[in-house]
C-alpha cells in the first residue's frame, strides 16, 4: 500500500512545527496565498503559546525521485504533558515517527518520554537531528546521545534544519523506506481508533480516526465500543488540510467521520469505532476515558455574568471531553463553578479562552488535586474541594495522587535539584548518568509539582533542566486543611489542602502574599492562616495613609488620569470580603513562588 502514517515527536521547541511546515511546503501543501507560519497549530492560543492542543492530521501527496507516488498522513500531536494520553493515541494511529532532537540541546526529558511512547506503540523511529544550521549545533553529539540514552543507532540519524530545509528530501525518502506500510484486512470487521474529535455546530461531533481493520462507507452504521451506542454515518473523508469528503475509509487510512453525534463524550479519544453489521470483537486496547486531575473554582467578578459564564463553559465542554464543571457556591465569591482539567496548562487555556473569546472577567481559586479519603464509616470519598474536606476525626485513611517524574539535567545541577525534589517530598527511584548529563527518576506527590515546581527547576538549573511526568496512582499522606481569615472572617474560597509537613510554611506564604496584594484600607486588616481554628500564621495589611493622588499634586494631569485608570482597572478583578476588597492575585497566593 502506498500509504505512510507518521507523526513528529520532540521536546518542546526542538523545531517540530517548523519542520512540519517545511515538509508541507516541499510537498506543495501550503498555497502561497494562505501560507502562514506553522499551519498545523490552528487555535490562536496554540499559536501564541507554541503548543498544539488538538491533533491536526494532514494528508500529503509525495512523488519520489524514482517516480513512485505515496500518500503521507502527518498526524500532529499535542506537545504538553497534560495531554500525554492524547499523544499516545495519536501515535497509535501511526506506523512510525520522526523523533526530532535539537542539535544544540541534545536529548531532553520529553525526547525520552515521547520516544518511549513510540516504542510502546511498536512504531518505527526515524531519528532526526534538527537545527544543524545553528552555530552551537553538535549533530554527531546529539545523535550519539540518542543512541546512548534511548538505544537508537546514531548512524541512522538524519541531519536536518527545518529552518533552511537541509535534510528534508532525505527525511521524505526515509518516511517511505523505513516506516512500514499499514497492514490489515480491508474486508474484515471494522476497527477504527478515535485519536481526536471536535464539535461542529452543523454536523455534530467529527471523529478523527485511523482505520486498523475493515472498510467504512458513508451511510454505514457505526457503533462505539465503549458504550455500545450506534450512529448513522453522514459523511466520511480525509484531510488535505481541511476536511475533504470521500466515499469510504479503508484499512490504513486516516480520516474523519461525521455521524450526527451530539455529545463529545460519545467520541472519546482512545475508543474504538466499529460497524454495526460487521462488528469487531476486540477493541483497540488501552482505552481510558478522559479524567480531570486538577480542579479549581471559577467565579465571575460581576455576579450578573453568571449565566454567560455557564453558557461559555457549556460551549467549551462541547468540544472537550476532558473538561468538566458543576455549579458551586462560595460564601466569599458567590455563585460560580467547580471545574476539572487535565492539568494546569489545560486550566490556563480554558480560563484564557473564557476571558478572551467570551469576554468574561473571572476569579479563579487555587488549583487542587483529587484526594482520596477513607472515612471512619468505611466510605471512600474523593474530593478536590477544600470546602468539603471532612474534619480529621471523620477520616481513617488519607491518600494523595503521585506521579513518576523524569528530570534531565547537566550533572553540575544534580545537587540543588535533588534538594528541591526532597523538599517536595520526592523519593528517588533511579539516577542515570548519560555522559555529562543525568536523568533523575522520582516519585513525587502530584500536588508538590503543581504550582511552581517547573519554574523553580528552571531557575536553579539556569534553564538547563527539563521534565516530564505521568500519574501513577495514590499513596498515603497526612493532609490538613489550612483555612484563611481576612479581617477575622473565614474565606472559604481561600482554603487549601496541604501535607501536614508543609502547612506552616504554606500558611505563612499565603498570608504574607495576601498582605502584600490586598490594597490598604482605612483600617488595618489582619490576615490569618489556621488549622482547625488554631492560628498558625498572621500578617497585617497596614492602614491606608495617603491619598493615592497625593503624590501627584503639582504633577501633570495626564499622569493623574493614568493613575486613576490604573486603579479602576485593578478593581475589575476584586471581590469584597466583608468590607475588604480582595484582588484575584490573593486567591492565587498559594501559587506565588517563594
Ligand atoms: P516546536 O515547539 O517543536 O514546535 O518548535 P518550533 O517549530 O515552534 O520551533 C521553536 C523555535 O526554534 C522557533 O523559534 C523556531 O524558529 C526555531 N527553529 C525551529 N527549527 C529551526 C532550525 O532548523 N534552525 C534554527 N536555527 N531554528 C529553528
Ligand atoms: Mg509546535
């Protein structure tokens, strides 16, 4: 079969999007008119942040120098640990990958993790040492690292530059020669893997699939393996880029299905699509329904925006099976929603979209992980919401989620990084020396890396360390709830759950940060942290002395105006706690770096 299905994987910034664009350009898939940088990253946010959230496949036609014609399906993958499951499903839709390594950086944490995802999916790996045009490039060194660290023979590496186009012809030939053709029986029972989906207002959910066995025709009936639901297919087709309508999808093809599916939860990534009349008995293995692991409260700053916020959340949820929300009421913040995300980046993306696309001003509470509590009455209770954390006497066993964390770094930073990991309650599993670099594998409570870990890691390693992680389940831990009081009033939305050993330092950090960000009032405002009513830290917002404009007397009027405007803007993100105005920053005090 003259088809090759492949993906490009790399550590962030190693040049995946640039190389993909160069390949598209070489194969004439980017018309001069709509030629833009990084065609694959479509959402505006994706472009700005340089990450890919949705996997966008592109079908390309390649004519080899020897005249043979091939169809190449390039499946892009999300480039962030929050979306690792999506990455693994996109890879499962391929027979091979281009594994990029920046010639000036060498192997990084995500290079290793992505390479293992490819190996787990039995994919052919074509190593590409990229950015060889850089003055600091060491292509041989990077290829050698791939061999030493992952066991990929260095002599198979292609040296390339997505920027100048060096090596792109060689890469195209390697895709055809080294990556196997898809196998499977076109007449067998239909088995297709969903690797992505999106919601279209007219056609319903569009499934992105890879056909592994059998053939699907437009007008067939399909059944979803996980829930047995059946749908009538309206249209099928391929990508080129954009959706192109076709008449069938047969074994080996990568394409899309429109079947009037209204609920994105019927289109979960990793599920198997089969045909109602010729159903497969074996689904594609490893299906996991999307499961949010980080939760936070979202409240409109203006209470009148509550309905608009709910509508916006519903719209976003249509397109995102991994995002959940339910109404929540806070004494301090009023009516809002408790929202669940795949990780902090996912949370940030949704908040940013709400603010940008829906023009909402929001207060977000500190993100929290999901704790598992076995109560004294035997009931197992999972919660991520400090507001519903039971009192200690009702809890028998407390457990918190753990991750396996992999960190790559130059050896001179090993000492400080190990110290940091120990501060975060990490337990070392292995330490591998790879020439002058070290890979550390730790088991760490997820909550400990949620906030500022990545920033700290980068700063103590001068930007040289990289990290990646996966969830590994629950471990016991002594947890407590820290309550925060502003002006003697307990503020429910500020409470946090934390490991006992961290409670005092965290309480201190929160009250100090709050005292810093709460604007001065006419009176001194105490801010306190407490566990079970016992105060563990205290700070004071000093009383307000001078008029904010006082220092402008005699100054020019435009400066005065600016100052007033600045004040007004600041007000948009405030909530009144009693008579005290508390800004958004205060609700995220727990996130501030020490
Ligand atoms: P991605 O995160 O892997 O998709 O990386 P990008 O393609 O967005 O590239 C990250 C940065 O590296 C951008 O600033 C690119 O301009 C730059 N870059 C990508 N490829 C090359 C290359 O081959 N040579 C040089 N010098 N810079 C490159
Ligand atoms: Mg990119």
